[in-house]
């Protein structure tokens, strides 16, 4: 006797995914506050909003069905009078809170070793972000990059979050760079600094290209022009502002023009620059001046040990002093300019213990080496030896 066939059960469809995933007919991971698919594409995910609305609706229905004591009714009435219809549906963005918490407990302390500057990054910069949201978006983007660095299993997710937040920050901040007002000067400075750190940290982020095609110049090298623009605005007004302590009372600043590293391989290369006949007198002087500044930065890594802060400051000081004309030589793949940049890779490698700088010394040196002829590969033997990099055969 045949057994009656049971009706086949249809697979239960998920009705909780976001609208974007439903439209594209892909499975939504339902991560809150934004699903991974939306984060990767930079789309606005409605998952958190609809979840909050469903919870609020369920809660109201439960309250209406229950029999409450007078005290409970009074409490409910009080809460209802405080929360209007616009705030009831406001979602709690757990991811942003996580990133803000991570910044306040970890990321801020990696940005400076100076106690006063650290405290400013911890206390003042987030508060600045509440009145200038583009600063807050940049802060959250940097925090997401930091988390991505130490959580490889979730790296793609946090890199996507960093990209979304930094995109929102840039949309607002980029136009302000054309006309920096007194009110926006300090907020724009921190936006530019956070952008610089994000660019440094992007070496492992496939969605944030560190170079343009086969270009040798990293993205952060060009981004430093924005920092220079902000510092120079208002005739250097930021140096006279409440942020002046960021730039003054530094041994690096006080002795910059008095010191230079004088190791023999470095002096040999400088003599080579001084003897060039294939360049115009203007370009030759530009190469010599840029390399002399680099020797000053190297001094604080090899001779006078002033700690972590002096090292970072000396590297940034050299980058700040690099002119647009020198960058133009790099873009033209001038062999001597690229060789100078190879010497600068030593600075990057010496800071490899910084999470945002890891890998840059060897990676950039490899790209420069590939762009040099045999003669100039000879001149960069010292950087190769200092970094411990092995050229390809």
C-alpha cells in the first residue's frame, strides 16, 4: 500500500534582508547597521532603519495588549512625551559606535607619542567632529582602517566601511579646500591629516589604490599638498591658533637647518647630484636642496635619538618641504629624483612599526628600483642595504 505523499515544503524566504539586496536578487547577510553588500558598493542600506521600525511597532503592540499598573502607564506616557515620531524611528548605528569607541580607546594613541597631542586627538578632535561632521566621518574612516589592519578575517568589511565614511567626508571637505575660512581651518587640518593616515594605511586595501597604474609616486605624496595648503592659508594663521603647540617647541624644528647625516654613501650621492651636467641649473639645484633636506630628516633617525615623535615629525617635515617642482620630476620619472625618493624609503622602513606605515619602505623601493636604469640602481645601494631588500634577479 502506497503511503500518501507529504506535500513538499517550500524553502522559507527571508523577509528581513535589505531592499537593495532584494532588488538585486542576492542573499543579504543582514549585518547591522549596513549589510556587507551595501557597504562594498557604497549604497545606503535600509536594514537598520526597518529593523528599528519593526521593533518599535512590535513594542507598541505589546504595550497596547498588556494591562499596566498606574505607575507603568505614567512611565509610558512620560517616555512618549519625550520621544516624538521622528526620534522613535531613528536607528542606533552600532557599527559607527563601535568605530568611535575603537578610536577613543586605541586609534587616537597611535597618531602621536606626545601626551598633549594625544589628549587633543582623544578629547578635542571628536568634539570638533560633532560640529563639523566631515571630520567625524574621516575619524570613523581612520578607525575602520585601523580595525581592518588587525582583523584580517573582516578586513574587506572594515575597508568598505572606511571607504564609505571617507567618501562622505571628502564630498564635503574637498570644496572647502578652495577657500579655507578661519572657522574651517582647524577642522580641515584634521580632515587632511586623517586622510593622510588613511592613505598610508591603504597599502593592503584593494579598493583604495595606493598608486595610479604603474606610477611610482604614492597617493599620499600628492595628498600632502593639501596639508601644505591648509597650513599656509591665512598667512600661516594655524601657527597662531589654539593648535600652535602641534608645530612649536620641537627639537626637530629648532635644529632642522643645523644638522645633516654625513655617512659616506650619502655624501657620495650628493657629490653625484652636484656634478650632473644633463639637467638645467634650476633642476640640479632643486635636486641638491631636496636631498639636503632629506639628510636632515635622516639625522634624527641615525644620530640624535629623540624618540618616536621626533622621527615622525622629521619625516613629515621633509614631506612638507618637498616642492611641486620636485614632484613634477618624479612624475616625469627623472632618474635622480627617483633615486632621492629611494633614500626616503629608509625613513618609511624605520617607521615600519607604525601600523599605518607597515610595508611601505620595501614596497616603494621595489617600484622605484624597477623604474631605474642600471647606473642609478648603483646609486641606491645604501637604501637597499639599510632596508634589507633583495632586488629581483
